[in-house]
C-alpha cells in the first residue's frame, strides 16, 4: 500500500511542479506588465515598483524564487491589484467560503445521487425509476450557470413578485452554517437547543445549482452499476440462502456498486471546484472564484496563478485520495 | 438460345434481393439509428437549429450590433418581443435586436462544439491509435502525458491564458482544442489494444506494411464507429465549456456573442422583468445540448459493438 501511495505521489508532485512552472512561464510571456496603465507611470517610479516586486530580476531568478517560495513556504507572493494584501490573504479570505459551498454540494450530490440511483435500480421500471432516469437525463442540460439564474428567478424574484417577500436570498455570505442567532423573518433557520442556530437560507440555492448535474450523473452511474451487480451470482446466492433484501443490498451489493461511482468522484470534484467560480460570481459569495474572475479582468497575475496552483494541488490531492480508496475497496486491484 | 423473359425477370429480382440482403455494417447501423425516434427527432431539431444559425439573419431586418437609442434604458416596457416592431425576441439592454444576437450566439456555440469535436477526432484518435499500436514504453510515456494533462484543472489554466494573451475567439478555440482530445485519446487507445491483435493486422504486419500505414489503413477505420459516438457526445460538453467561460464574461467579447454570454446578460437583467432576454437564449441552449445528447445516444446504440 505504501509503495502504491509513493508511486502515485511520484506522478502527482512533478505534475504540480509542471503546473507551477507552466503558469509562471505563461505569466512571464504576457505582453505588458501588471503596472502598465493607460496613463504611463514615470520610468523611475515604474522601476522602483518593479524592483519592489522583484520584476527587474532575470527570468531564471524570478522563476526559481517563485517556485521555491510556493513549494517550501506556501507563499504565493504579493497581489498586484490589492496593494495591502498578499495572495495568501486573498486565499485565506475566500477559500473557507468556497469550501463551505463545495463541501455541502458534494455531500448533497453524493447522498442524493447514490440513494436515488439505488432506489431506481431496486424498483426497476417503477415510477420511481422513471423519475430518477428522467431527472438524470434532464439535469444533463442544466449546468450550474443555467441552474443558478433559474433558481433565483423562481425562488427569489418570482416569489417576491407573487408574495411580496423572497423565499430565499439571492446571494451573499453570512459566515457559515452555524450562526449566533436567526434574523427576523429568516426562512430555513433553526435554533439549536445549546444556543446558536443553523442557518441554511443563503446556502440552499448555490448548493442546488452546483450539485444538480453531478447528482444526476452519480444517480445514473449508481443505477446502472447496481443493476449490473444485482444480476451477479453472489447476489443470487445471497438471495437464495434467504437473506432479506435490505441486508443483501447493504452487506453485499453496496460495495461493488460504489466502485464506478468512486471513480467518477474525481472528475465530479474538479467540476464542482470549477463550477464554484460561477456560484461565487453569480451569488456574490466572496469566495475565491469571485477573486479569480476579478483578477482576470484586472490582470492581477499573482492572484490568478496562486488560485490556479491551489486548485491544481487540491485536485491532485483529491484524486490521490480517491485512488487510494479505490485500491482499498476493490480487492481486484493489486498495488 | 435466349432465356425466356420470366426467367430474366426472376434473375433480376434475385439480384435485387441479393443487393438488399448484403447490408454493410454502416447500413445496419443506419437502420438501427432511424428506428430510434428520440434520436431522429433530435437530428431534425439539430438541423433546424443549424439552419437558424446559418440563415436566421435573413429573417430579421435588424443587424445584431445596431443599437436602437430609442429603446436604450426603456427595454422593460418598449423592448418586449413583438411582431409589429420586428423584434421577434425583443431587444437587450442596449436596444439591440435579440433575435439577431441569438442567431449569432447559436452559431458561435455550434462552431465551438464542432471545432472541439474535430480536434478530438483528428488529434485524439491518431494519438490514441499510435500509443495503443506501438505499446510498451511509447504507450507508457504518451499515456502518462495524457494523465498529467487531465489532472490539471483546465478551466483555470484556460482563463489564465485568456487573460495573458487577450480574450479572443481564437484563444478560446485553442484552449478547447487543447483539452478536447484527451478523453478521445484514451478511448481510441483502449479500442486499438483490442484491434491490433486481430488477424488482419497481423497479416498486414507480416507482409511488411509500414506501421503508420497499418494505423491509418487498418486501425483508424475500425475505430471510426466509437470515435463518431464520442465526438457527438463531446460537442455538447464543449458548448457547455465555452458557455461557462462566456458566462463569466471572459470568453467571446462584444460585439460578438455566444449563448453563454446571452444567458449571463439575461440573468443579470431579469430583476427588471425582461425575462425574454433569459428565456430565448436558454431555449436554444437547452435544445441544442439535449439534441446532441440524444443523437449521441442513438449513435451509440447503433454503432457500439458492445450492445449488439
């Protein structure tokens, strides 16, 4: 197992280095610097600023410095746009937000998708099956940037036009799921007996928008995988020896069913972390996606690079975890 | 002595019958495809959408970038869709005709999808076939490269590229071309591995045919079925990919537009009640994606040897 992990890491780490170097080379080859504006700065001032950010040094020195500080100190350098912040500050501010949305979307997609798929497979050709298949076909054409406006149109604007008050807020960030107390007239907020409250209202639409298409894919994969497993001999044996159906599913069918689902989780994770850019921008959450797009418009290279590398590292870490899980669950894989 | 006329007729009928019975693989697939109603309907819808994108401009008197200053800022009550004004789909915030813009947006989205699929077919198929045919160390290195490229979050890298080299359609095509072939390469390699052990490849090899010629003449034609299926299914995901970037405002730039940019614009102004700005692009987007999925599914049922 350890050698398997080591072998995976020996691919992941060079890949990450390639990503760092690639994005640095791309940035370096950009025409115009971050401080070129319509009203050119006096050359002496420009030289001073470039010296401050280390942009006057030769290419190899810059790249070595950058790679060194990223890999050893996780320091992505100063932001060119926000003069008072470093890229690390930007990430520290935006990342928890994005992570909250991403985490809940992932949970919803996996839990709802897997249950829907299993239910559809067990009750094949029932109305539940047709509903699940219908949802998973329909949701293919509803990527997050389609879901987000439609949900807002229905639950915020439409509700407001009909009743005079929106059911759900159209965006914003209220500091997490656990808050001190519910606001007045706040839907989907539940007081907790030990003080504080669970507040979901501003999370619901982003999470649905982000998770729908992945939920549908997971449901489809689970359904077909489950159907295949239910036709195998060991399930027939389990049924023949008189086990109740629930036990057959839980003890025997579930594990092999999850294998194809597990291998889909890697791409789903990439899709969700990419989709969070749309969610952050559309719902004005203040997550890293919003910083990313702002920086893209303002040519704030260091922030873009920092976020790209961070996402790349996360993706590779997640794929590693999925690979290890897969090897652990599937006895056929020898490592 | 001449055969009597009835025998000639019978022989002719027999010849005709033989012709009917001798069906090729592709003719077989064609009948299977046309038996699938959803796929055929989708194909018709796709054809209509393509016609709309190509010739829709002739149906309206407005150019897509003509700003009607009388409507600017008064879009919510004067710009609604109507046949009297000739703005069939209404106008957008700047008083431009939405019909003409949807025509262009659909066209660009279709083009993006088709370019992505073409790159995938040409680069991906050849790459996968070469890797699969030669095997061994070449295969190992080539597929490791694909693995590395696949584990990079490409949306972010593409946005980085768009920022650095300027936002243009060309850069968008380049970015889409860079990623679209990866999956295809894997699929083509997997198929090649099974094909290369067949007798006809062995025979070609034994008679001394050049490896590249074996790949092009014997392997690639046998990959075509599966390649076509995945190319069709790739088109909608490329369209979604492009719309994603355009939705953020980083893709196709004004005065040009794509469905993603139009949806974004419609979503941004829906609180003023100008819902037509959201709905018309959305209808075309959803219809296009749906049709491609159904046609792809139909082709898979018709061509995929696994399901026979």
